[in-house]
């Protein structure tokens, strides 16, 4: 089992960064801790810390949450998320992680080189649906959801709050579903629930930085972050 102190530090760093940019916490959490500990255990643990992160953001900035966008995202991603959760113990393979990394890098470079190109809605929706499946298996579907949906948000506050609401709801449903199908999850929750409190504190601190980032810079940082995260996963996992 992961060392509590080490895994707490990694989780606080990862979700503090997510609080600033609106996504990426679980990717960073799994990317770093996956170098040290069993990946399957970490995927289940990510449900705990992901729930805490989403709840912290909602408590802090629930007024910016868009129920309309939240419903649309859930509608597209929930079926894949439940299927992916069912397949956790079967498909958490290195090949899928590498494929995920390549897609992140491709998306990042594509948007950096052709930032104003219009992507057909059907392709955007397909990416969001894929994000649901990735969320179910790895708890890291946020970048894919953002790939297809980020242009619909009015500003960074709405993006951050709505995505937090999405992560909180989708991870809650995944955890319930995982327990119902007989998944081994209780031991993880009992052993590591104190980390959730530390994660919430790091999220609130990250918001102080988030408020100072201009919207245009925020969107560019998201694209660059997606690319860097993909490179890190590709060459370290």
C-alpha cells in the first residue's frame, strides 16, 4: 500500500494545480505516484481524492456552476464512465495509457499550430464520449471532455466550477457503481480518507492563484498543460 505521507504530498500538489487550471489533478497524481506504487490501487484511490477536489471547488465557487453544461457533459459521458469503471480490473494496461498520452500530445500540438480551426460538433462529441470511457477506467477523462467542450464555457470560472461539479458527480456515481459490482474499494477509503481533507485545503489555496490568471492566458495554459501531461505520461509510464 502507498506510504500515507508521500501519497498525501503528491495528491496535494496535483489537486492544487487542478484548482488553478480546472483539470489535470488526477493525471498528475497518477503520473507521479504511478512511478512508485501499484497503478490499480492508485486508480481506486483517485476516486477518493477526486471527490474531495470536486467538492472543495463546489463549496468555494458553486455560484459559477452551469447546470446546463453539467447536464450535457454527463449525458455524453455517463454511459462510458460506468462501462469503464466495470472494466477497471481488466483494461488498466500500459498500452491504453500510452495511447491516451499520444492523443493528448496530438491534440495539444494541433491546437497550438492551428488554434482557430473549427472542429465539427460530431467530432467534439465523440471526443467527449471517449473522455467518459477514459474517466471510467483511469479517472483521467477531464482533458478529453475539455477538448470537446471547453469552447462552450463563458469564462474560466464557469469552466472550473462546472468541471468540478462534473468530477464530483461522476466519481460519486463510479464509486457507488464499483461497490455494487463487488469491487474492492472499502479498504482504500478507510486507509486514505484523511488525504481528502488535505486535498480540499490545497484546492482552496490554489484558487487564490486561479483568480489572478487572465482568461486568454488561461485557455493557452490549458492547451500547453495537456501537451506536457501527455509527454510526461508517454515517457514515464
